[in-house]
DNA sequence: GATGCGAATTGTCCAGGACAAATACGATGA
DNA sequence: TCATCGTATTTGTCCTGGACAATTCGCATC
C-alpha cells in the first residue's frame, strides 16, 4: 500500500512531491493547464514521471522561489531555464563580493567539513562574536544561498554550512558567563518559518551586550508567543523572517501580535522578508541589519533608564 | 493563496495534515467511511476542523504508529483512546521511571528557562555526556512529548525544552578535543523529517568514542545522501526517525538507500519510527536504543580491525 | 512615484469512484 | 499446538474534472 519509487527511471507522484516540494495537486493542475509535466502511465493509469522531467521540475521550483511566474517558466525548455538561472547569478554575485566566501565555497563543494569548521573558527576568533555574525555570517548566508540556487553547491553542502555555523554560534553563546540582566528578550519565529539561523544570530549579537535572550526555536503559534511573553515578564519579543516568508503574512501577523501584546512589551522584527515593510508596521521596530539590533538595544536602555 | 489557519479554534485541511501527519486524502476518506473526523464547513464548503478533533486525530496517529488498526480506533471515543495510550505508556514509564522529569516538567510549565538550563546542566555534569543522553534525555523526550499530547505543557514549553537540550549537547560535543579517527559517519534525516535532536544525540554518543561524525542536518534528499557518502569516503550513513515519521516510507527509503550505496558503506537507522521494522530491513543496522549505537560502533571496529 | 481597480493567473480544495497492498481470518496439514 | 496458505476485508493512495478565492498583473488615475 505504498507507491513512491517504482522503477529506477520513473517516480510516482508521491515521490515527486517529496523530491521537488511541489504538491500533488499542483503537479496535476500544471499537467492539465500547461501540458507539463507529461508523465507516462502504469498499467492502472497512475502517473510515472521520468527522471528528466523531475530534474526540470526542480529547476522550475528554484525559479519559482525567485519570484518567476509559473506560466512563464513551466512551458519553457530546459535550456531556457538554465539560462534564466545563470542571469540571476550575475546580479547577486556583483552585489556581495565577500572575502571569506571565496575560501569557503570550494570547501563546501568538496564537503570538507573539518576545513570548513577550521576556517570559520579562525575568522570567529579574529573578529569576535558580534563582528563575525554581522560582517561574515550574514553575507555568507546570502552567498551560500545563491550558490545553491545556481547549482554550484548541493543540498549537503548547504546543510554542512548551516550545521557548522549553528555549532559555532551555539558554542560561542554558551561559553559566555556572567550575569544576564535586562532587558529580557523572547526570540522565535512564526509558524511556517523554519529557519532558526536568524534567531541564533540575533542571540549572538545581543547576549554579549548583557541582554537576557530566551529562544523558543522556530514556529511558535501567535497565541503561545503572547502567553509566554506576558507570563515570563519579557520586555521585548523579537521575530525573525527569512526571504522565503511571504511578506504580506508577516505584516499581518506582526500587527496582530502587536495588538495582542501589552504596550510595555516591544516587538522587534528582522530578516530578509522585512525589507521595505517599515511603513506598514507603525508600532513594530523593524531591524534592517544585524547591527541595528545592537542600536535598538541601546535605544531601549536609554528609554528605560 | 494560502489557507492553513483560519480561526484560532478551527484549522483548514492543509493545517491538519501538517499538524497530524495524516494526508488530506486519508482525512477525507476517514470522514466518508467512519464518520470521523466530522469538520464543519466554511462559507465555501471547505472543511474546518475544530481543535478538539485535531487533538483526537493526534491521539489516533500515535496509536496507529503502535500498530492499532484504524477501524478499531477512529470510531472510538477520546476517553477510550487515552486509556489505550495509557496502557502503552505504562510499559514505557515503568521501564524508565525517570527522576529528572518530575523536577523538569513544572519548570517547563512555568517557562522558567534559567532553571531548566541549570537543572539539565547539573545532571549532565554528574552523568557525563553519554549517560546523560541515553538515560536522561531519551526518556525526557518521551515524557515531554506525552505531556504536550495531554496538554500539560504548551508549545513554548516544548520549544524551550528542545532549545535547551540542543544548546547543552552542542556545547558538550564542541568542547571535545583530540583527534577524530574512524569510522567516518554521515548523520542526517530524510526529507519530511524535521527533528534534529535525534541526530545530535547520536553524535553525542559516538563522538566521545572517537568516531568522526559529520551531520548534514535534517531533510537531505536521497540522491544527495548517496553522493556525499561516496564523495566524502564515509564508512557509515546513519539516519534518524522521529515517531511522527511514517514507518512505511522510512522502510522504503532505507531499502532504496541501501541499494544505491556501495556495500562497503553501512546504513544505520534509529529512532521511534524504527520499532519493529527490523524484519523489513535485512541489510540495515536498526538501532533500537541509543546504547546500541555504541555497540554497533564496537562491532564495526571489530569487523574492520 | 504612489494608489486603486478590473482581469488574468494560480494553488488548493471538493466529490466520489477505483484499486492494489496490507492485514485479518479461517482452513488445512505437520 | 503451531506453522502455512488461500480468501475476504480493510485501508491508503490515486484518479478526473470542476470550482473558487487569493495573488498578481496591467493600466488608468491621482
């Protein structure tokens, strides 16, 4: 009672959903509307997707994440798709030259985890935790994400990077001793946001400043955030949003959260999805960069001296 | 174009799939056949599941994972279900009476993060990393999961627990110095498996033994696992499965992975979803407990001496 | 440039039927 | 009593084709 892989070269619809992240319903409706994908059928009329079509679906998925529209890309040829992906590369690579990434990307491609760790560790020691996070990790995240997008590193390479950064930051934060004071800051993300690296980076920026950060991890329901913030006598609730998070939903949820929380608790929001949303969030402190977290902390302390 | 949560008390079918792990098709066919769940409808005829029915579905999911048959449990009352679950629980709770959990659960209810951390840290120091993971963290995971299921702790409480364990284990693993030798072990999970705690626990068991663990984090596609394992000259690929992971899918994917990898690379699989799957996995080393990871490592070394 | 509004696009849901894999059950033989 | 085998039931997943609301586009207006 279980389909998934049928032959080596053909996958069932469930397997394709798993591999590409495109829901079954979407795969069927694309076939109906655009004529692609066009899977063959087994003896019972069930769809069997050839590997090449699955590969193309993965390309489409990448472009979709970049904001392209399905009608423009689903019907395009594989060549056109790879060309489009190539164009994206230029825009971004120019924008973020970066220094460490040139050393790191080849290591990630080779899955050389000890070296990756060593290189990062060395930079961390030289720069100190806060500069490391703001000046190295933040641009590296962009560079690694881009490299993945244009296929220069694979999923394991990206995982390896994330994993090592996690390790490093957690150890560094954990190594800090001394009393934790004020303000008390609650860190988390909304449901549907799975990226925890942003939270960790904020924690790494604020803990050395003597703030008392408590991270709830990712995906905390709105109502639970409110209860915890109130019950734990927190001063600030800080939310993190990756680029993948729909901005509209973020704005709505943030305003709702602001409405539910007592006014004495501040709401901070940061991350890629927050770009240009300041106007729509009158009572939320939008943090455009990691350095602004430190600024915001200083402001809060001045206001509550 | 995004449904999920509609009101606080009612969830759309996609949200229920996400929360319970039961596919949309299954939810609909149960409704047709057994009359449960019986969601209300919104203005457009779309299903809206009340929270209590979702809770009951979670209970059902648990019992299903234990091998109960749907026809016996889908129509049963919530009371009967909790009773059934209670019977099962006795087996487990008796086996691991647990000392820490009585101290910890109230702290989690109160979101008292400094105390949670302090208590765990103390136990870790007393027991050492490996005993801590096997004897304390493992039963605690079950206890916390159950407490959440029964509504005794809330989402932030659970997050807080996970977060603190993560911090502790990462620091402890990171603190280890000395050369890392053989075997080289690749740790990860399949797509759809988001729980990273299991990976970290395995890493904590094996690193003190001198094994060279590399974790790719969660959700690595099958093909990528194969490539990395081969390219990085790994000796063992270890996969972790939480109770929420569908056992059938796990078995299929594992056998597929086993087929794709060269025979010299061993495949290990552990976690709650692996209970009783040994027969179906002839060429995979199924780890029923954390202590078995150490045993398996010793075996591997004997065989490759 | 920013804002507003109709039109096109697009993802997700629905119903109800079908079927094969998994499992239970009963009969048979050691 | 226990193992094996064939049949009946259970159960998850897939199918078609229709529908519709949320999002985005294109264009006109302020």
